[in-house]
């Protein structure tokens, strides 16, 4: 697989972008505790029959963030697609990346062929019911680096019901490496999101009926309860959606259950449509 790496300048920030393959486009938006390496497996696999694109969002991975400069993630996405010559694409997104995808689908409906979400998130919707989730928010409030890294892993990688020893050690190490890089880099998204990020008003959750693209929502059976509820809410509000529970996986379900998640992605991309909001259990992927 030949991977082309480029930098896209967007409102003064340089965004790190990778592309590969040929065919219908699939653009990958990572979760906001990790970076574009979350999609290593899907990027390599889908490049055989799609044009795949992934990038580090502003303030993540190898992409810049400029303190004091206002921006919107869905506008960054539009700029990246324009720079790469992608007019229409499926969006494969996790957590905060799903928030970007929803905003983009409303702002540019003709450019989205399909949506596939893993552990969908949206701006302002934080998990806070479980001890680890509350510990993460507390550590974030004081910017306690060791506490942020530890509690984010316990809350979102392990989940409310599992110990660290119950999670694949390699997946946990990879997640920790991306999370630690994100929180330690200067500057980063989490330090400047509140004052610099612009989000659409009203938000996408109040306008889900305006999204026509067929959407597949996957959520790990070991994810936080708020993430499960939000995934169900989005599936219910969209015109054409399906909800899949990935048993034995936490927030970044594609990393823990790569084969099961990839099979669902391929099925959805091939089908490109669904009717109703059914719930499917894909079995124990642990």
C-alpha cells in the first residue's frame, strides 16, 4: 500500500493528512482521546478497494492548533476534503469525530454518501455517572496529566465493568500512547477547545432529521452508559440508521474488535442504505 502524506493549511493551522487507495472515498475521523492511528487497521484494509483518507484533527497527533484562533472542526474537514480533491465521501468516525461528521453532514449534505460511527459523541455530552468518568473530568479540570491519562484509560478503554487485566494489553498500550501524546503536547485541543472552538447552533442533535445519509452506529458493550444512550438517541433521530452493539469492547471498539467492526463497515459501505433503527448484537468480540 502506497500512502501519500501531506499537510493542509486551514486558517493558519497545519493539519497532517494521509491518503491511499482508489475508488469511492472513505474519510476517517478519530476520537478525541486518540489520533488518526486509531484507524490503522481500517485504513490498510479499506485501501484495497476505496480511496481512504485520515487526518489528525486540529490540536491532535501531528496537527497544529493556534491558541486564540477560532475554528470549527467540520469546517476543517471541508478544507481537508477540498485540498485532497474529494467531493463526496463516506465518513467513518469515533466519539468527537462523530460530532464533526454530524455537523458536516448538515452543512454539506451532498458531500456525504454514508455515515459509520463508533462510540459516537457530541459537543458538551460528557460521561459523568461512573467513578472513573468523574475522575477523568476532575483531572481534566485541574489538568492533572497522570490523572487524566489513568482515568481516561479506566473510564473509556476498560469501561465501567472491566479491570485493566480484562483488556487486550496491546490495545491498552496503543491507546495509552496516543492519549499520553495528546495530553502532553503543547499546545493541544483540550487546553483550548472551550475558548476557541465554534460549534453550530442549534446543535446537530436538535436537527438529526435533516440528515439523509444512511448511518450505522456501533457502540461497545463495555462503553460508558452515556455513550450507549447517545448512540441510541442518534440512531432514533436519523432518517435511516442502524445500531450495532459490539460486545466485549469499550469506547474504541474498532481497536478491540477489529475484524467484527471492519465486517460491519464493509457491509454498510456496500449497502449504503438502511431502513429503520434496529439493534443488532454482533456477539462477544473480546
